[in-house]
C-alpha cells in the first residue's frame, strides 16, 4: 500500500499578522468601512488597482491615504482637474543647456502607491496617460521606456453624482481596475462615533499613530505566497461560468472579458489568505464577484431605466448558477 501524500500547508502567519494590524489601525479611524478596508488590502496583495466611488465626505481619500501610510513605500497624490496635462502626470523632458540635451524629469506617477483624486475630472487625453502604466507597469516617453518599481498600485476616487465638468472613464480604462468599490454613507450610530472622535480630537492623534507594518520586501513575499495558493479546477470553472453568463444575459449589452475571470481568481486568493486559508472556497469567489464585475459590464437602457444595477445582475447570475462543493 502506497503511503498517503499530504500537501505541506502554506504558512500565512506573517501575512495575517500584518493584515490584522492594518485592519485595527485603520478601523479605529475609518468608522464603518470594514469591507472597503478589506478590499483595499486585498487589491494590494493581489497586485491590482482600485476605484473608490462615493459622494464627497465619506472618507474615500482618507482611506487611500491611510492604506498607503501603513506600507513602508513611497506615496504620491495627483489631483485630477480639467486643465491637467499628461506631462503633469508622467513627467516631461527639460532642456539642459550645460549638456545641450534633454533630461527627463519624472512625474508624480513614479511611486509605489498613487492616489488619483477625482479621476473623472481630467479630460480623456490626461486619463489616457494612465493606460500603459496601469496595465504594463511602465511608461514610454520620447521613445524611452521607464519601468515602475514594485509594488505599484493606483487608488482612484470619483464622485458618481455630480457629472457636470467630468469626463466618463472609457470601458478600456475601467477594465484595468481590479475592484470598483462603492463607499456608502455611515449608519446613524457610526456617524455619532465619527462626531465624538472629532469632538474629542482623537482623529488627528490616531492618524499620526498609524505606522508602516508592511515593507516592500514583505509585500513581494506575500504576493508570491498568494499566487501559489491552491484553487480547485471546479472553482476555476465556476469563475469562468460567472463571467461567461455576463455575455449571455438579456439585461446586459456588454459582458465582461477574460481579464475579469483572472481578476476574480487572483482577488479570491487574496481574500482566502487574509482569512488564514491556503485554499480558495466558492464563498471567496462570490465575495469578489460584484466588485470585480460591476464596472466591467453595462446594462441595457431599459434595465437601467428600471433601476437595476450591475451588482444586481451579478447577484442574479450567482443565484442562477450551481455553487460547486
């Protein structure tokens, strides 16, 4: 009789300790946004970008800043405005009279964590400056290619209500975001806590107390661990089926691409690791399905008029499909 083979379990202790520290330090400042914080951490671990959508004043920018502060890496903030030029983001070549040549000066996009505030305020020409860098982690200026340092993550914010003076992100750019997270209003109880903390002047003290708990080397190590996590073939098929259903749904006229399936698997791995598991479950895929798919699909005009949302359609698809066990 052949001896039974046991797979060696992946040690996630260090990763879980870092995640718990980030959750605790951010959770004391960002009241009631636990899911948003979890998705921000998951996107960092899955090497993806994230789009935060919500009305002004719901701590979108603060959340992004605090995540960056909890990482021992460089941070840049770019405020998108209608007069912003691509060179303001990527950098520009400046003539140096001493050497009689042009010298390239890097723009604010060169960093590890990049906060792009109000991404839909800048025109298409400036938005397009992010196309190459978000997908290929490099930029090309004057025929020269400049790679980004790892980790590289774009955290973008936008206001879904006020559309005057904004420029809608094209589908190709939305597809480059791993998650789109809707940051909602706090509950009454949560808002009372926010006011009490502000009144007692706790907020500024707590923000200054946030310390870096993840180094660049540790992030690289965590990402390598997450990539190696086990995913059952039936779960890979389940993710593919969910994406495939978006292309055959009567409520949608634009379905998701294979990039969505890849994003679902990669982010499900990160969610599993954050919960201390070295394997993915169907629940992990279900948890990330709406944030991964909602910005990649488009409703038909009649369904949009009925008040249906992309997240509603994703929920209907999941309910329709059999969950693998």
